C-alpha cells in the first residue's frame, strides 16, 4: 500500500515536470507577456497569427528589456517589432534570397503565343516571350533588352532566342518594332535596342544571321524614312536636319490623336493649352511615349506643366546614341558577310552621327551631354541620366567621359542609385525616381570609358535600393525613389511590380559583381 502511494506520487511529479514548458517550448504569450498583449490588442498586424509566427532576431529577454524601457505604441510599436523580429510576409526576406526570387519570377512572366481573337487589340506573336508584369500584359520593346540581360545570366537562353524570333518577325511584318504588341502602339516604336539584343544571341546559323541583319537594316530605314520628306522646317517624321546638314533622329508618332491607352488624360492635358491645336499636343505626348520617358522635364518648357510638352522639337542624345550603336552593328554584321557596299554606307552614316553627337550635344563648360533644341538651335538646359548614353555607345573621348563622370557624381548620384534628372516635378521620369535601364546604361557606359569605380558604386547603391524594397515588400518594382530607397511614385498609373527590367538588371549586376 505504501509502495503504491509512493509510485503514484512519483508519477504525479513526473507528469507535472513534463507539463512545464522548456525554454524552447514557451509560447509567445509566455515569452513576451505585455508586449504580446499590446501587439495583439492594438492589432499591429491585421491577422492575429502573424506575430505569433514571428522569429526573434535576438534573445527574447533582451527584446523585453528594451520594450519595458521604451513601451512604444502604434507606429512606434510596429517599428519596434520589425526591428526585433522576422515577421512572416513582411520583413522575413533577405538579400541572399533576391537572386533566387528573381529566378522563380521568370516563369510567371512568360507568355505563350496564342491566336489573336477577333476584336482584340493584341498583335500576333510567334514564340514564347516575357512581359514586364503588372498592367503590362504584352511584350514591350525597350523593356525587353534589359529583361534579356537577366535571362542571359539566369540560364534562360531559349527565351532570348524566342524573343528575338518574335522581334525579327515583327519587323518583317510591320517594318518596325512597336512600343508594345498592341494595335494602338503601331504608330510609334521605342528606344531602338534590337541591335544590342542580337548581341545576346548564341545562335550561329548563317541563314538566321542574314535574316536578322535584314531586319536590323529595315529598322534603320524605319527611323530614317523621314529623310525623303524634309522641307524648309528641317524635320519630317523621325528625321531632323542639323545646322551642318547631318541627319539625326527625334521621337515621333505617326498618329496625331490622343493615345488610346491614356485617352482621358491626353484630352485633359490638351484642354489646359489652348495656344496650339490639340493634334500638335497629342503628337508631342505620343512622341514622349515613344521615348520611354513618359513623362519627363526633358520634354517640357515648364517643368511643372505637362501641357507645355514639345518632344518633337527635341533631338535626343539617347536616341542618337542608340542609332549610332545600330549603325556600328550593321557595319560589323555586313563585314562578316563581306557586303562592302553596306560597310561603306553605314560607316559613313556612323561617322557623321558620331561627329554630330560631339558637335551639337556636348556642353564642355558643364561637363555633360545634352539634348538639342532644334527650335532654339542650342543644347537644352536639362541635365538627365541620358548624358551617359554617348559613353555607352563609345562616342565620348576619355576627357569627355571623365567630365561626365564628375557631373554624375556631383549632381545625379543619390544614396540609392542614379537620379533620372535633377528636377522634382511629379513626373515619373524625374527625380527622385531611378529606373533600372538607366542604371545599367550608366554602369556599362562608365565601365567602357575607364571608370569602373563609379560604375561599381552606382551598381552597389542601386542593388541596395532594390534589395531594401524587396525585403520590405517582397516585390520587384518598376521604379524606385533613390533618395529615400523606397518605391517610386508619379506618372499616370500606380507603381507596378513584376518587373521585367528590374529583374534583368538586378540579375546582371549580381552576375557582374559577385558578392556585391
């Protein structure tokens, strides 16, 4: 009887001991007490399960000691939690996972070719392609080059080849690559990166190379066809005659009406300016869309008023740098097939354009390349990240490139990367926004011109911004505020996530600078 009682007592003691939670088994309310109750009752996180699944970044006792000393509430409490815990779905991502995240995004952005349904605005595509993401449900021209940079380093070469097949077929079908693959984009193109896309191909088939060269020459002809209708005004379509007779290019759109995709916005903008016909304003707006910089103080007389836009009066430094790259590419590809007449013709065109870039766009006293105002017949006063395009194209001398680098470091470099311009206007292609393609143009241009330290600095700052936003939001965004390292703003629509060219440039930077 006595033994039985002793046995029962031992069992009871063992049961009570086992019921006591070890340090590793304590629940959040056990560990965090008042902090737990405050977080839950103030609904710092809408779902009550969020905080209880959080992982402390340091010892719970140390966290509680700091909490009791400060007793934060509201936003201060949320900040305290995010500083001390990895909270699921909020701040539990890290920089190391960024590359993996991008690689998992590619399949979500791939679209397969489908038959175009009657009445749809979709243009036909023949092979798989990558879309930017968000509201951009179709492939876009200049976005795709920067997307391809990432595909190239992330083992997605078949997608590069299929997108090149799509773009080659598109040029054969329409004579150019539209802004995007929609019928309402057919009146315009975008910054011409097809020549650079071709350099990413690994397909060495001679027949395919000949077909691609023919498409590249067709694209050049599209941009230059205005040369046949020049009159006393000195401009027609996308061609402008410079004071010395050189033929350069501007942005344009063949359709002088409000943009289908921004109809209400364009009509409202036109209503603000009664001094010129609405069709003239619509053409400037459409040309701004062709530039990819829609919109920016680069194109505005009054940086605060979109209705003062006059894009077609500006001869852009970035466009003409890209046309130089196109002409140099045609020379190289024609030389490979021993087409001497083509080599002679395009060598002449490239030489003329290179000379004109340095005659009209270079502002020595300010250490920058500018756009050219064809009405005022002088460089524009706006400093922008486009100043780096001649470096990217190999058109700048070592002295010019060094001066541009100093200007960039002084006026365009922000804590989170390269500013787009120096003016704060509310337009999305102005400060404080930074954009992935412009970061890459700067990085590659500075590297090419012998300034690797500044190139790496821009890469590090930009990647830090992208990473910070990814850790906070779990998203890759279309644009970023490089002054406060947060999602960018401005423009005609909310900031989009996805995002093709941000993914591509981030991957390319991480591949170029391992461990950055």
